[in-house]
């Protein structure tokens, strides 16, 4: 077992499917083993990533009252602001020391799914910050496009048509999540910014600043560091894709341990399927065996997981 996560160059994937086979093999190996890998040359510009971080810091610097005015409890649909200590990804560790802001698929007020009250369909809420909305929506779209390209590699590796996932992600429950972890109090030592957990959906794209703190649990139970890599994304498999692949791909526990004397900022993009997508083991993953899980709608699965993360 290695302490270093794989680094995969996506140049070929950004240029079409000509180099899909060898790249899919690399990605598939990472998904079966670590469940985590870095991607570089991924097609999202560094300028856009930097702009998203700058806007994120502007948001978190706002007075608490302005952030609370667009809190998740007010906005609904897993959108809006989440204050410090509101979530507990590992209930045994207590509430997480982080605050967050969620952006979902941007819908028009007359969108049929919104009017019908379908799950995870809500209007985004926006702070009064010039350029914030435009930057976040541009960044959301760039990450969704990258997530779609990586899913073509998943499909090829799993023996499916490269476009297998496309119609299951054309109106996804994707969430762009801005995150801020305050610096530990003086003399307190390391603090758990986000408790040990696995992600709920299909795929997570994580961009981080240079403060560090992300740790990944190896198969032998030992925690290893996932150090920042400038301009790269840390990619990990979520529980929904693990279920879709009948546990062929692995969703790996990870956590954030805050040790820096300054705050830590990151931006996570959770690429989750359409609410009505059926998550059922793909044929190649049950060949000669049986499906470990019954089919389930993606919205029902995500609801269960989000409900379990609320501190009791």
C-alpha cells in the first residue's frame, strides 16, 4: 500500500475519446483501490478556480446576519448557508467546525420540477456581492462538464457505452459547496474540521487552498495525508457510485483535520445524478453473481444520507 494518491493527467480526455481506453484503465484502477486520486490538466482554467476562491472568501467575510438570511433552513432544497457546528459528518466526533454555502442546479422560477415540488429542486439564493452569482454558475458548469467527462471514463472501464451516464446527469442534483474551516483556537492543537465520512453521491471534485488538512483512510485503517496540489482536483468516489458498481468501485472514508494557524478554504463539487435516475447495479458488475443492493431512486438515496448527517 502506498501513502501517495495517484495523479492522473486528463489531457487525453479533454481532447475527445481517442485516448479514452488507457485513461479509463488508470481511473478504474484508482477507483477500485484508493477510491481517491488527483486529476491535472482537467480543463477547468486556473483563473476560474482562483476567481471562485476569491468570491468564496468574500462571502464568508460577510456579517453572520447576512449569511443567516439565506440559510439552508430558509432556502430549502439543500441550498444556501450552513453555519458552524450545524453538521456532524461523524456524530461520534460531534459537530463539524466548518461553515458552508451550497449552490445547486440553477432553475428558473417557472421550472416544471420546481413548481411540482420535486425533491432537490429549489431556487438558488445569492448574497448581494457583485460578480458572485456569475462566477459560481460559470464554475458550476465547468465542474459539471468535467464530471461528465470523467463518467465517460467510468463507463468505458465498466464495460458500458461511454455515454451510459449522460442521460442520468442531464439535470443533476449536483451541489457546488464553498467551505471555510476556522483556524484552531490558540493552544487547542489540531481540531476536526469535518469528521470521518464517505461522500454520498457519485463523484466529488475538491479544490483546496494550500492550508492542507485532508486525510484519507487506507484499507488497513491508517490515515494518510492528501496534500494540496496547486491547480489540481482531488477526486473521490461516493457511496452512490459504489452502489451502482456493486461495490467494485470503493467509497473511501476521509476527514479534515485543522492544524494550520490560519483558516482553511476549499470548494467541493458533488456530482450526483438526476433525482429520478434509477441506481441499480450495472450488468458488468454482477456478472456471475448477484446485486448486493436493490434499485433505488437517486433522490431517495441522497435524502437518507443527508438526514443522517444532521446532529441529534
